[in-house]
C-alpha cells in the first residue's frame, strides 16, 4: 500500500461521509474476501476467518482508517514481533493490555456454582518450579516482606480435595520475577500439595505493584494513550486436582494503590483479599522467627468439577 501524502491525516480530520457508490465498493470487497473462505473444509477455521475479516473490515470502515495509520499499525506489529523471543512475549502483553486475554478467560471459565473465579495467567509461569512441603517457604531468597498464606481446597460441595497441586508465583518487592533476573533462577515460586483435610499453608511475600515490561511497543502504546503500565499487586495461583477443573487465578490485597486500574484488567471483586499486617516480632503461626513486619492472608479455594 502506498502512502497518499494528501491524505486526511495531514489535514487533521477524517472523511466520514460515504456515498452510496463508495459504500457499495467497500461492501463488495468484504463480500469477496468472505467468499474466499467458501472452500475451507475446517468449519471452525472458516468461522474464525470469516468473523475476523468482517470485524476487521468493520473497524477499518468505522474509523475510516487512513493509509498512514495502517502503516503505523503494521510497523507496531513488526516491532512487537522483533522484540518477542523465548522469554519476552510482546503479543501476550498486547492481548493482556487490550483486555483480550481477560475476555478469553471470562468465556472459557464461566462461573460455576461457588467455584473460585479465574483470572489472567500472565507471562511469568514456569513449569519446573521447586516442590516445597506444605507449610514451607516459596521465597528462596527473593527480597520482600514475609507473608503467611493459608486456606483450603475443596469442591463445590465443600468436600476437601486432598493432594491438590498448588502452584504459586509472584514478583519480589522490586517488582521483578526470578526469571527476569536470571532465566535459570527459581525464587518466589514453588508448588505444594494439600493435606488430607484439603488445607494448605506456606510462606511467601506480601505482593507489591509492578509494571509489565514497558520498554517495547506495548509500553509505547500505553504511554501514547496516557495509561500506566502497573499491575495491581497480586499473588498467582494455579490449582489442579484429578477430579476438578484446573483453576488459574490471583489474589489481590484490598486497599492496593493500583487495584481496579490494573493494566491487564485482571481484578475481580471475589479475588480481593485482606492481607492483615503484623507488627515486627509478633508471633507467627508456625513459630518461625520473623525480624520485621509480616502479613497474613487466607484464601479458601473452591474448584469446579472436571469438565464443568
Ligand atoms: Fe504477575
């Protein structure tokens, strides 16, 4: 596509009046592109492509996209591709910051009875986290204020789920995940299994807000529109059991300075929990000596049945 130097962008306005003849030209193109998928034998793929084309053309026509804006969009996607590698995933950031990740989660994890709600997975899960004993410590030297996390895992009838696998991971007080410091490092993340009565507890860190990686095109987009790159403070959970639907979620401290302004729209009312601040040298649930302040939170997890 060539740039039209006399385009309406330079004139500071967009031509929105469309004659019947022009509308017919535009609609004929949409129909031609839709028809190009007629022979597609994979009906789901055909549905996806036809809908994508209709919405994409609907967007282009609604905003009367200029050629310069089209070129800007192509350059943006090109930069997103160039910065993406095994560790940095700019397209997930883009999906997250446009709410597309959260909407996909909403659609695929619909409310089931009293089951705990899901939220975004995020880009910092790693599959090979260390295993800790229940009651153990996930911190492994990451900086931050200690936080005692406790709760139960049950089914929607309240029956305890023994041996449920709980994966937990979080940023440290500098707002960094272990893998951002060193790809081989594992800290402030672990997995553990619930006791026979479905209970669990462990030491982690009091969550703090952190920015999503904002030195790339997504960061530039957020800055251009006046949005913060900060995520609400949170602690990630992934909880699985053979008889249950796997839950991917976070908990968020109440009173968080970012809260509902979370840049990936992950906050849900039911996931906001009270992190009770504890004075320095106060006794801890497991008798561990903690020099400074610490916090504690309870998170009772309810899993929907498998296949729900
Ligand atoms: Fe996170």
